[in-house]
C-alpha cells in the first residue's frame, strides 16, 4: 500500500536535511562547469551509453548526479519529493549552465502521470538510499515499467540491506527486511554528508551547518534484495545484471570505516567484509 502520510512526513524531514547537506559542499556549480562529476563507476557500468538518451532520475535529491549524467549527453529529467532539493537542483542547472529539467513530485504520482501522458524514457535511474523510502514495491515497479520505452533500461545502485541492518556503531538494529512495515526514526534524516567528510563532497568540503538537528521525524523501509528484484521481474522487466560490492561509495555507513581510492569505504578494521552495495539493471522487452 502506498503510504502518502509517510511520504509527506519524509518530505518535511528531507527539506530540513537537504539544506544542511548542501551547506557542506563547496561551489558545486563551478565544479560541474569545470568538468567535475559526482558519479561513480558502478552506476555508469550498469547504465551503459547515455549520450543522446532520454533519462529520468527518480528520487534525484539535489540534482548533482542528474546533471553529471547530462554532461555525458543524456537528456535528463530529475524527480524528487523534496521542495528544497528540487529548488536547489534548478539553481544548480542554471548556475552550471548544464541543461536539465527538475520536477517536484512524489515518485508514485509522477510515474502515474508520466505514463498517462505517454512520456517514455530510454533510461530510468535511482541510487543510494532511494529504495528505503519506497512504501509499496509493487506499485513502484509498475510505475518504472510504465515509463520505460521498449528496450529501455532501469538501473538501481543501492546500499545493501545487509549493511543497513547495523547502526553507525555496527550494532544490529534492523531486520534484513521489515516486510513492508515502516521503521520510524524520531531524529529524522541526519547530516550524513558532514559525517562522510569529503566522501560525498567531491567539489570540496566546507564547514557549513554545525550540530544539525532535524525537527521532523522520518520513516523508512528495509527491503531485501530479492524483494526488489522480484518486484521488477513481476512487472515484466528482464533482469540483466545483479551485482554486489563490499564497499560503500562515498557514504560513511559506520564509524571508523577504511578509506580506499575513488572515495570507496570498507568496513572498519577487524570487521569482515560485508556486501555494502548492490546494483540491478533490468530492461523492458522490445
């Protein structure tokens, strides 16, 4: 069941957190203008060639990855529920001179409207902490199938549910799957950008907001890898790639993680490797 009440609570929480997140990132427009990119190799491997393709970035946040894809030649549309994120993304497109359309909407409502209007995309993309905010996997998968052009590809690069079972101190905190039940966080969306140092600020890290406290609680979901993959298969998408990686791109999920080249982070010293991310590429048959 689509939980619009939860989505609205999360919109408020993300509005507050997004302001804090962007306060730590130096001159993002200048970074993009100079040829910088916020993308990682894993998403590009699964997306394939994007030059000249229409691409919708679902749950695009503040548009940094969206505009990085536009610099590679994709004709991009970014969609996010957060007013603050979309407002920032539009300013970033204007200030960087990189073309991109950004639309503020709940992802379910947006996909339903786009399908009714006959809008179809060669690529649909979602990444890094997106699935956790999805309240109804079946409706989400149906929406994605409805906006893909024949032969179009959906790509997801996401934090692994085995990794998000643990809190920042690596204490077991959540089930592998919450079975569609929401998990309430009274403290709301946190300032993970500050916590991740320069891992999530390739344009440069500045001090920004200190001691951020979100006044709005949030609700997320634990979805197992098989639940996500099966939802996409059930709506007729053809699974082409399923990958797992023992590192996190940019985001410090736990305290004391080991930094590697390319802004990759592994589990802290003495902790065995875990699957920290997974990726899916699925296509709509022609």
